[in-house]
C-alpha cells in the first residue's frame, strides 16, 4: 500500500531501472513514433471555465476535463525525483473509486491528512498514464513508458491497466527481447507474460541466448531457463552461453573473470547443464577444457561417454525435447511372454508411417528376474540409405514386471511418410519379457485429428529373433 510522504522504492531500484530502460529501448526500435505517449504539454493545468459542466455531454467528458486539472482538486502529488519531479493535481474521490490503494490512503484507518504527497519512486509520465486511465478509461502507453506504467499500475492495484501493459509487451515480444521481458515479468509477477517469454525462448533458443539481454538476467532466471526440457539448442551451445553469462556476472560483481569466479557465480546453475546429452567430441572440445568442471567430474563424464556399464554422474541425462503438442505412443504387440535372451545381437524391426512424425524414444521390455539395470543402444536407420538418423547409448532400470520401460533418444528424430526405417535396440542384461501376436498395422488416432498409420515389416538378417510377430521394441514414442 502506498503511503503519504513515502520514500520507498522497488528493491534494487537501480537494477530495475536499468532493466526497464533496456526494455524500452528494445521495444522502441520497432514501434512507430505515433504510438508514443503524448507530450506533457497537453496535460498542462487548465484555467477554470465558468459553467464548464454544460459543455460536457457525458460523465466521461466531465471527468476527462478534470484530469490533471487544478479545478476542484483536493490533493497534489509530487512525482519523481529532483529536477524531474512534477506537481500533479488530482481528486481523492476519483482516485479512490479506481484504486483500493488510493481508497485506503485517503479513507482508511491510517488515512493521510496531507494535501501534498511525495512519490519519488514513480515516473511522472507513468503516473499521468495511470491517472488518465482512472479518469477516462483511456490507455496511452508507448515503448518509453510501458514498463514504468506497469510498475505504477501494480503499485496502486489497477489490474485493468496492468493487462493493457502486458498486452502491449506481448505484441512486441520477439526472440531478441525475450530475456529482457522475462526478467521484468518475473520481477513484476506477471506469470502470463513470463509463460509467453518462455515459449518464445523454447522456439528460438539460439536467437534468444545470442541477444544482448541474455547476459543481463539474474541467476534465478538463468536457472529457470536451464531447468526446461523444451529448449531447442544443442547442450554444448547452451554450456557456452552459460559461460558467457558467468563472465558478465563476474563483471557485475566486480570480480576478476577467472575460472574459479565463473564457477562461483554459476553456482546452482551448473548442475542444470546436461553434459551427458553432448557427444564425446563436443564435451572434449568445450567443457572438458574449460576448467569449470573438476578433474574427477571430467573423468567420470568421459567414462560415461565411452564405457559400459556407465558410471553414475551428477548431471541430468533427460533429453530436451522442443516439440509442441501431445506425446503419443503405439504398441505393436497384443500379448506378453517370458524369456527373451541377449547375446550382443540387435533386435530390429522395420516400419513406415503414413504422415510425418517425430520419434523421441522406444518402449522396451525388462527383466523377468526382478529389478535390473540394462545397458542399451537404440538407433533408427533409414533403410534404403543405410544411414543412422538418430541413436543413443544409454541404460534403463526395470522393476521385474511385464511393463514397458521408456528409453529416449538424445534429440527428436524426424520420420518422413512412406520412407522405410529400421528400429534397432541392442540390450546387455538378463533375459527379459517379450511381445507376441504382433500387428502389421497400428493406427493411432486422436479426436479431431488425422490418423497416423504405422506399418511393420520384418528386417532381413539376424535380428536376435525379433520380427513383426514376436520380440522386442514393443512401443514407439512420438509426436505428430
């Protein structure tokens, strides 16, 4: 609640103002000058006019006439700081009917008796935009005032004006200003705008992190981004962006830009980098030589990339999937049986689809002997070209039931219609369950959506016994 004579400001007002200026500058570059707020000269105090009421045909016209007018005013606001401060007349009744904060200020148990109230933490143009809205329902915001107006609207609890500000920002949201607006959305607690910023970052991650505003975000915003499963970027590039942010943060904290200080400022963000998603070449060329990881971590990650069974590493290995929509899966077997052995030969089955899809993983059967860990290599090969279009060397844990267990690719794999592909899984572990009564054709259909038809064919050669009728790889997990 605002308080008369208060000198309170936003926490870290200096940083906030810098961020606001950056947002304004970014939006201003593509906004027509005609969108800007009118000059304050238009709001100069008017001389009282005799019988002025007779010239106004509506309530809106009468209250608009009183906006920023000394006539009948019973309170003055000194808005801003120093030489930029402005003395703005107003009317308690109008303000109290439009804002619970003003109502409490003038009519509450601790109501002020002062007729002049200082507001050093509010910009004059933003306060005038707020008053104009309260007096006339008119919205006049531009790129140079939108962030300060949003702050003022929140400060005085005028949600309708908040919504107009958020709508304005949303219309100007792009990949190159998404991080600037995300910072402000989190600061001002605007979850809808924050969600739209995250969506834009997900879709255009590379452009977003290459923008100037990325290195200006705070550590909590960085962590919120690195936690997302939907970023569309290779992990090696994401690591490079995190290092670039750490260098900028060292400078903000006036620390030498050293390896130790970069590790220090990254702090809780570093474990959110998914090093296991990199190729061994990407890891060797970047993180392994950066000095940001300890020698032990580097060795463990190299072992994770190169040996089986893979040692445990303290980093997430869950793939980031930038796909939209609903995850789908099809099952090609109608019954489950026991005892399917493994000797190093791949289980394989060919398939085609009727429409373009994106495969993100397979479902595999697990052990018949209770809880067990398997090592597995999964691949999809374009049959005619004998070209591997996606693979992952990983592992999975099963619980001894006949359930299917998910094994995901590192990156989504595009599958084109009417092109033959081979699904491959090479397991290392004890005997497992397997499927029987296989289907040659499986149709996946959602309400109000097109059908997706899968056609299965046996793969030539030794496939560890897997065929259309029996074997492994019971499920394909995909997006349409």
